[in-house]
């Protein structure tokens, strides 16, 4: 009998904590729109030796 009462108390505690779903979040609340400004930075060309320091390529490392 006491085990059944304990189970009911545990079930009541779980139901009080997890008994309902949280409130629905609207899509507008999940996203944020920010205007971006064009950057004046000059991008490095792929032939620039300094560009190879920013990424690693296995074929390039093997000399293929």
C-alpha cells in the first residue's frame, strides 16, 4: 500500500512539473533581421600566397 501511495505522490510531482507544454513561440520571436553594411575590405584572391594560410587542403598538402 505504501509503495502505491509513493508512486502516486511521485506521479503527482512529475505532473506538476511536466504536466503541460511550454507556451508556443512565434516565428517572429525566433528570428532577428539585421541590415548588413557592405564591407570595404578587399578580399584576397585564390592565387595570393597569404590565402593559403587560412585553410588547409589535403591535395595541396600532398602536392597533388
